[in-house]
C-alpha cells in the first residue's frame, strides 16, 4: 500500500533538532542513519563544486520516485535547520523578516505531524513569499552575480521552459518564494518540477556555468531557487491558492539574527 505522505530531510547533515516525526534522510554522504538515501553531489553537473546546494538531493529523490524506488502519494520536505509549520515560531527573525526562529528544544513542538499535513485541504503547501523592492532580477543582482541570472534566462528561453510572457513575468516579477524545496507536495508534481529544473541546470551547466568561490559557490542553488519558487507561485496563483498554501518558515537558531548557510562558524 502506498503511504499517503512521507517526510524527507534534504541536506548534508542530520537535523539539529528532534523533528518528532518519522522521516528519511536524503544526504550527499553516508551519515549512518536508518534507511538514509545517499545522492552524491557529483551525480549532477558541477555538484561536486558545491554549486547545487540541496538540489542534487532533490533531483535524486525525484528520480527514485519516478523509478518506483521511493513510494509515497505526497511528501513533506525539510532541512537540517529549516522547516515549514502551521504555527509561527516564538520570535521573528531580525534579519530575515519572513522567517521565525526557535531553539532546538522548541522547534520539535512546531513541526507538523504527518496526520496534520495529510488532513490539510491544500495538496501543495509552501513557505511565505515576500515582495522585492524591485524585480526578481534586481534582487538577484543585489546579492549575487547578475551574469549568472542572465544565463538562466537564456537557458529558459532556449528550452522553452517559460515561453512568451511567462519568461517576462519571471524576470520582472516582484515576488520571491525562498527555499521552495521546503514544502508539502504531491509526488507527481515534485517529479514534474524536478524534471524541468534538472533540464535547465544541465543546459546552464554546459553553456553558462562559471565556478564561483565563497558564498557564491552555490550559484546553482541560488538560480534554481528563483525558478522553482516562480513555478510554484505560478501554479498556486492560477488556482487562487497563494495565501491559503503559505505556511510559516521556522529556522532553528538561538539568536533572532539568522546566520546564512555558508557563513556558519
């Protein structure tokens, strides 16, 4: 019998809190956890450079779903220190205003149960969106290298991933959905999205990829996050469900100032 919903933690390290639900770890290296799924970063172009963040594991999970090696009707995805909750955290972050923070001891109480997720009338649940001061292109240029984003746009145009006005809506849009791999999602939709994102990455990697250093080394993750978030928001907007589908983003942190991934001590 196919499980109605399963939870998976994507990432390079175990959760730093006790989730309180049964889950399977999807990791680039063996961690010694029961039932873990190992998807090496190098399974995808330039993943060994650290370019893809959690997207190598996202793609690997999708491939296993498509092949029938992993079976579930829907999935709840979280990361070692980030997850979505129906309940807001005890404090709002001071530097990421759309996120809440909770200490490790409190975080487990905020994690939704699989029964609660299954009972939700929303088949697709995502994190909060925020409005950029300018366009998504401007927002990317403020934190990363705009030439990489232009390569992404060219790739989407070449592949026809976003034909016509959809491509303009992506690059000129004002709303961003961060951390879109955090979600409750039907398995079929996850596979569909992963197929599109994987195709985009492979073409980008072949024609536009430049290895970056430091924080910018995760260029693939930064680019795919923007496209992935747009595709999810586009689907929800078409169904009139953006507000109804938004959960609270919880980051496990002892401080309201969240240290960005890649800058931890």
